[in-house]
C-alpha cells in the first residue's frame, strides 16, 4: 500500500515561514516526480512546485523565489520550504507522486495539510 502523509501545516503570519513534509511509504520517492499542489476554497487546484525524478525543480510563478521543494532520499520524503508567506498562499497543500511507465501510470495523493497565512 502506498501512503503519502503530509505534515507541517498550520497558522503563520504574513512574512513568516513554514516547512511542509511529505513522508512516503510503499514508494521510493526518488523514482517519482514529486509535487506539491494546493487548493483554496473557490479556487482551482494548483500545482505549486515539482521536483522531477531527474532532480530538476519547477515552481508556479507566484511562489518562485519564496518556496523551495527538496527531496531527502534517506528520509524518503519531500519537503516544501515556504518563506515570505502571503495571505494568498492560504490553502490546503497536497503531496503528489507521479510516474509514467510504458504500460502503467502511477499517481498517488496525500490527504493534505492546511496552511493559513493571517495576521
């Protein structure tokens, strides 16, 4: 069974920082494209950051320079370091693992962790 468990969300003031964690179980995260998505009420599901199995990372423009996605092979986890947080970052953040093979597509999701940025 594959599980992705997010943690680290919470309440933070604007300008503050949080680090989200996504612990993988039944999956070797280095072999997957690992992503963080977010969804706020009334808004569409949004890709925030992704680190590919090749190690290349990418970010949505609104968080570029503020967020950093990383992967720790020993911990079999991915992280999202969020700095200079804004109220617009308030959302539930989800961890995703994706892998395409010739005959099989793997796509796994965690249940999310809430982030609220407010003074």
